[in-house]
C-alpha cells in the first residue's frame, strides 16, 4: 500500500509547477461556466448547436494563429462568421433549419482545415484543435475570468425567463416572454462559454465541458439548482483529474480532461439506477415550443 508521503507527493507535485497552477485555474473557470450553462444547453436540447458553434470558430482560430493574434480574437471573429453563414443558409428555400446549419458549419470547418494546411501555419495547430491548457498565460486567465463573469451574470438575469420558457413555453408566451428571444440570448452565452473553453480544450474538445457534466447531473437529479451545482462540481473534477493524469502519465492535457469527463459519464450511467429511485429519475427533455 502507498504510504502517506507518496500520496502527498502525488497530489502536491503537479501544483508545484506554475504552468499546472495556471492550468488548474483555467479548468476551474471552464468548469464553472460549463456546469452552469451546460444544464440549460442540455435542457433546451442544444448540444448540436454547441458543437456547431465550436466548429464555426476554426477558420478564425487558424487566421489568428497565422497573424500572431490572441486566439480569443480569432474565435470571436469565427463565431461572427458562423452566425452570418447560418443566417444566410437558413434563408435558402427548400432547406430545413438543421440541414442549413450542418452545411454552414461543415463549410466553415472545411475552410479552417484548408487554412491549416498553409505552409505558414505555425506548429501549434494541434493546440488549436485539441487545446493546450498548460500554455495559458495570465492574460488568457484574465480574459477567461471576464467572460465567465459575464456569462454567469447573464444566466442570473435570464434565470426566470429560462425557467419560464424551458418548463412551460406556452405559459411563458402568455406572460410576454418570447421563447425565440430567450433562446437567442442563451446562444450568445453559449458563444462566450465556448470562447472560454477553447483556450484550454481546443476547438474539438471544448463542447465536452459543456455537455458531459450536465448530462451526468441530469441523470442524477431533476431539479435545476442541484443539477447546476452538481454539473459544476463534476466539470471541475474532470478538469483536475485530467490535469493530474496529464502530469503523472505524460498525456495530452486536453484529451485527458475530455477522457476524464467520458469516464465520469460512463460511471454515472452505470450507477444511476442504484442512486435514484424510479419516481425520482428526471423526465425526458421537453420539446420547446417555437414562439
């Protein structure tokens, strides 16, 4: 059996590295925004939208990397391009909304992939796709903290409307709350959250922090406040576990965090019948009626 000294060394050694300390703060910020917002993303049935938003960012991220600009600026530009492309595609006659989104997103992702094949592309492209949480700077943390604060403040202000639309869309319309406006505001907050997550987890893995912990929390509780608290705790735990796995086993940090999230999801799925009574299990996600 390992002694207390070896256990203490196992836990303390990663935190002695300033890179890991900054990474721990970054994953905590990602966990806070991912857990709180992810529950609404899952409840409103928007995981595909979250994936789409992340993929739309790739051209902007690559261009920012080529120009030596902060990735968050490129990500924001990519988001604007993605919103414009989706808006134009949805106006095409005879094409459904989901099909239009798929066409726009895959086109932008393909453009990003072509840009990434440029000879001038810097060697850190892998960090754009899969994240490099150990490379975050103090400025990155400050920007992430600001985006997290804005997102949480937005969730607090929108909370009554999110509840009204999410649980009784027809009743919300009767009291003057428009479902389309609430969903649009939720997508804006989603874009801010993805900008936070992409700095640490990359373009391809950012959505894991939004969907995975919230999906697990939904399996274990049916009330929104405990669900958000549990999802936040699980998201932070996944980040910390992934960092320790990356440090001790020399694995990619972003992939380790995503892998920890998947393992927690699988464990929760296996344990949920034992932890919840049948009458306490959450009902399926309700369909949100259009405004």
